[in-house]
């Protein structure tokens, strides 16, 4: 199939499945069905067939060291808008194959579905470092993910700024009350005919600066 002999490849894959519905044969037929024909993507019916084959292959697989079973399920489920199956397959990929490029690509889509824009941006960049074509990553980010991630970051920074501003006001209020009380006590104790002590001068200077702040 990859060499361009799609018709012959499909026939051979079909014969293999007819002889024995082994997981390797089922997933091979599913992958062959998903290959473009004359530059055209497979129809919805063909994708449905590939989806069913991939699910059957996954249920019969004797080992979990091959990511193809989950990858094809995720790919076809996404194409068919089967969100539940897509999420399950992506979760399986993240649990068993966390270093693969497709795992991060599908995880980025799940994060975008959930509105977790910063996570989606990080996942798609992780996928790019693992081999995802830059054009695909750019198209994903330009679809609104990068803008939403930036907005979330700005909102997060704004929250921190307001927290710092509030803490600053609280500090000024408390410090002002304490210095005001100390100043009044100092005035009450001071000798009106004498010079202010160094402590009184320091207190007044500090209070003046606080009022300026």
C-alpha cells in the first residue's frame, strides 16, 4: 500500500483477514483502508469500517507494546466525531506510549476540546519536537489555540497583579494605623519646648514616606 499499489495491498490484507482475524491482519487492513486513493481521503463508510477493524484488533491484541491499535482507533474516532472513543484511545496512548509524537498530538486536541489552552499549546509543541510537521503544528496554533493560551496567561498574570496590589494596600493600611498611633503617642510624650529626639525624627520621616507611597 505505501508503495502505491493500494488496490493489490487492500486485496492481500483482505485475504489475510479472511484466513484468520488476527489482530495484526485486522490493524493492517484498517491502516490500508485509511490510505488516500488518487489523492482523495477515504469516505466516511470506509473510515467506519477501519474504525471497527481497529477496535476488534485492539480487543484481540496479545500484547500492549504496539501503539498502532490505539493510534488507528484515535485517528478514526476523531474523524467520525466519536468523542468518547477518541478520549479513551488518547488516554490509553498517554498511559502506555507517552513519548510518541501522535500521543502528544491527540492529547493537544483533547486539551483544546476541554478549553485547556495552555496545555494544548504545550502538547502540540511537544508533538512538534517529536516529529510533527511544523506546518501542522502552526495550523493547530493559528486556529485559535495560541491566542486563547495568551489570553489565559495574561488573565493569570492579572490575577497575581491584583493580589499583589491588594496585599500592598493591606500593608499600607496596617502600617499607616501603627505609625499613626505611634506618632500620636510620640507627640503626647514630647516636650513642646525641646528639640525632637532622634527616635521622633525617624518616626516622622518614616510616616512621611509611607504617606507618600
